[in-house]
C-alpha cells in the first residue's frame, strides 16, 4: 500500500495539491505522452510515481508551461 501523503511530500507537495497524469500534461502542453515520460526520465520535469503511473503536480505543470 502506498502512503500518498509521503509520496506527495517527496515532491514538495501537500495533499491539497492537484496531480496530473503524463497523458493529461501532454494534452495540456499539446505534446505526446511519450515526450512527457522522456522528460520525467531525464529529470526535465519533476514527478512522483503512484503505483505504476507517474504524476506531475500542478505547480510543476505551471513551471514547465512557462518555459
């Protein structure tokens, strides 16, 4: 079982913060989900793994979209 609060804190988030999937981020940025996952692998964007899926905080999405 995953401790979601601990995972959220690992990326500097709290439990009230919104998280997005790689697919949601890709749709928002109008790029492929594969590109988002590559950015996660290369540490261009910060993400946390919940189970088998990566999640990106709203704050991180705002940071990357401002670039």
